[in-house]
């Protein structure tokens, strides 16, 4: 068997074809309105038939999908790794690949070995969890494939988790086995005494290099582990054990759990989101309906696999017969990996696309002389073309895409990249439009949550609008629920507004051992409350306008969406690395805390202070950031952005704190997926926020006294 299944290929081609120019992307179902609820909307091809749950009735689990890909593409590249050279102490400039047949055999043996080890420690067969704790790497996917072959499920731990959070998840999920990278083994051993259920640690890195007896890492670590009743094995040894034990595969059922993904915990303890094989298959079917995944494609894996967004991207690729190359671990050197892999698709988050935007601008439209003039002409021409009526709009140009665009794409390793997606948070419309023009490829903004297996909606090829997340995917239906206290109603004109609700085959089953939170999020008839406030336009496209829990109300009664303002600031300024906009209910204005980028902030501060502030001198950057003259100039800079984006007066940031890296994973103000923990940030900067408001109020009183 070779090549894609013709029926699946035909369905994907059909679903990836957009509606006729000007036709809706989503349609309301007649008669589905109810008090406080909008009509139910569906993908335009699924208004009157069952939602998409799979492309082939016989392929109902991730295990089924992967095995089907192995049969069709046994010799295709599957998982790729950039090797480390211990002699040069550097990463090699090539990737080493494993084929689908090789990965399938290793996965089968690994699953058999895990089953044997569980049998030895007295864990009965069944659909129970095994932890995975490491950065993205081929062994992560190998372990996941092995678990599925034995109807086990993975419980992912974020790479950056500390001992307390790790201990919580291991206890909560009742894990007896963790597959991990070597740096986490000491952490696991340090908490092992408090987790008596933990019996097995499987290390992804080699533990025996042929040292004399008793001198290997394996021997030394097992000596410590034995004191806690824990065994340490290497992945290779587990595979060898599995090959020798030859336990048959135990394929999962669609209703079996595939993974428990813990939310990153912006408030309180993380919640374990229970996702089944059926959820996975439905989500992958919807994601693949974009037409962005084929057996000829190459993707890069760097978004955390502990988060379902990164996980789904890898899975979409491997069930399609494509190749997944893993980054070498340093996100600051991601472009090096991109230039080696030259991926055909690139999925990322706004924070990185903001960086791309600023970097490309610096080298093109902001350049001096002929280069800058030509670049500005290219971008403006393409922007004008994208604003043409539906059916005529395009980001392609017969000349500029030969002499200009290829150079921009090649500089980033994206010369073969035909499709890009931004997700996880809102992308600034100006950044979206500029990158579409500069890169000349299909660049969609999508939407999904952990609870929806990262699926939900996406923009279709040929739609060059910005500021929206497209229409619902084929595997989900949506509706809006009025939020009177926030003044968002489904009866609003010209467009209905309210909280976005999702229902369909990829929506999660509940939170692990947390019935209270499950009942808050899931209605008995399957509707999931996302917490996002949206509006639906005339074409059935969704636009996020607020977050139910993150909306601020100022003293004059105005509601503010701080995340929207933060995204605009970060997407419009090369000075800003991170942003937190805050408003107190007793105040009428906004304040902020901004993390600055030393490379650009140094020259900015030097100009204000009329002395050199070297970007590499972090202490000098911090001192300059506290100087009132610099803060005043920075606030003026923010006002310029606010004016350009037509912010209301009450949306201006009137005072702020500047610092180098005020929010980090280490100080627990960022989640492992780099989302800001708003309540914790507000508490940490409580005294500073009060000071900022005191300064604003004192200045206001001073002005009044002079009138």
C-alpha cells in the first residue's frame, strides 16, 4: 500500500476549498435560537449533516491513524533529530532521520517494555497514565506512540515545571512511571520520598557508555533511586526488554483516554484535561481539512509538546506521512534549525511572529536608501492587492515574488513554507497583514483550547481579512451566550456578541478528579464554555473581543480588555518584549508594567539621556528604565501607538514601570506556554501599582490647582 487514501485525500481537498467569493464560512441552523443564546453556527459544508469526526470509519484512534500511515509510507522520513557533537561541543548542521517503519518498531517494543515493567511492579493492565517530562524531542513522540500501542495514556509535564508543580501533577494523576530527560532525574529523586507511588523512571538519554562496572550513570543513579524503591531504566533498555518479552499490542478504543493535559495554571492549581482517542481523531480531521498536511511536508517541533497545541501539530504531520524535525532546544537559535529543515509549514504563536515582524521590518521597509524604498513599494502594493474584493484579493505578485519575497523567506529558513498558522493568543492585525505581504504564503489565524484538543476555528485560504479567527472547523458547532453584566448580548447590532460556546466530537470529557470545575465548564448537553467573548460577522467569522475573566472595569464604568491592548503594544513596538496593562476599579485610568528589549531599548534610552546605554549592560538598562525622563519618553511612545490604533482616551496607559524581564517562568508570573498570570502579576506589583496611581493623581491635582 502506498500513497494517500484516495477517499481521505478527496475529502480533504473538498473541505480545504473555500466557499464561493462573498459566501458565508459558517451558517446558522434555523430554529436553534433560545433565550440568551444565538443560533447554532456550523461550517458551511456541515449545516445539515453530522459533524466531521474521522475521515475513515475504521480509523477511530490515534493508534489506528499512525499504523495506517506506517502501512502507506514505511520508508518516509518520520522523526528527525539534530545531533550533538561531544568533540566539537556543538550541534551538527544536519538532521538524522528515522523512517516510519523504524519508529513503528521502536514504539511497539517500547510499549511492550513499559507493559512488562508495569507487570513487574504490580500495576494491572488497563487505560492508566504514564508521565512524560522533557523538552521536545523524538523520544517524546516515540513514547506517546508506544503508550497508545498498549492502551496507556500520557500525562505531560511542562519542561520548565519546578518540583512543587511536578509533585502536584504526579500525585494528582497517580503516576507510577515517568519518562523523562536526564536533567529531570535528580528532581524526581529529590521528591521520590514524598511520592511513594512512583516506582519507575525511564531516561531518554543514554546512561551507560561502557564504563567499568559501578561507574556508569545508570549504576550511580540506581544506587540513589533504590533508597526510595524506584528503578531507573534507559529508553534503549526498555525497548530491548520489550523486544524480548514480546507482549502483543493492546489497541485502544475510541473512548479510551489518550492524554491528560494539565492546563498551565494561570490561577490556582493546574486542571487535568481528559482527552480521548475519539477527541484526537476528530481534532486531527478538522485540522487536516485546511489542506496543510501531506506526506511530502516537513514541520518543525518546538512549541511545547506538553501543551496540546504543539502535540496536535506533530500528530497531524505523522498521521499524514510527513516528517517532523525537532529543534535543538534553544529557542533563541530557532532560525538555525529552520534554515536546516526548511519546513513546508510553520505553526507558531504571536510572540514569535511579533519578533519576525520587527526583524523583517528592520531589514526591509525601515532600511535606508533603495532597499528601503523598494521594500516599502512591495509591501504597499501587496497590501492594496489583499484589500481587493473577495475572489480578487491576493498576497502574490508576479514580479516581487521573484526578486524580493524569496530573499526575505530564505533569511528565516521559510523559503519552502507554503502555510503558516498563528494560535494560542490573538495576533495583532497589523503584524498579520505585514507578514502576509512580506512572506507571500497562506498565513491563517486559528483558535483552539486544551479542552478542544487545540481545534476550533481557522481562516481559509484566500481570505485576507485580519482581526478574526475564521469560521468554525468542520468538527464543531458554536453559539454565543449573552453576558448582560459585561454588556455583551446576542441581540446586539450589527453583530451578535457574547461568550463563545463549543460542542462537538473533539471537546474534552472533563477535568481529572475535579467534578466541580467540570460542571462549571461543561453543560449536560455537551456545550463547553470557553470564557472568550466574541462577535460573529456576516460571513460567520469569529472575532475575539474580550476575555470573560480578564475584563477590567474602570471607575467611570468603561470595560477594558487588557490583553488586546498588550498585543497591540507588543506587535507595534520593538522596544517591548512583554507587557502587563492593569486598571483598578477605583481608578479611571490604566497603568502598565513593560519588559524592555535591551537591543532596541539601549539606543532609545541613550537618545533620551544623551549618554550611552549599552544593550549588553543589563544593569545599565535597568537603571535607565527607572529614569523618569525615559519613562516619560516611553509613555509618549505608547501614546503614539494608541493614537495610530484609535484607542479610546480611557485605554491610554498613563503611567508605567519599565524593567528587564519583569515576568518569567522562574518568578512564576509566566506559564510554561509564556502566558501572563494576571492575578499573580497584579499581586506582585501591588505596591508599584499603588505608587503609579498616586503619581497620576498627584499630577492631576497639581494641574487642577494651577487652573
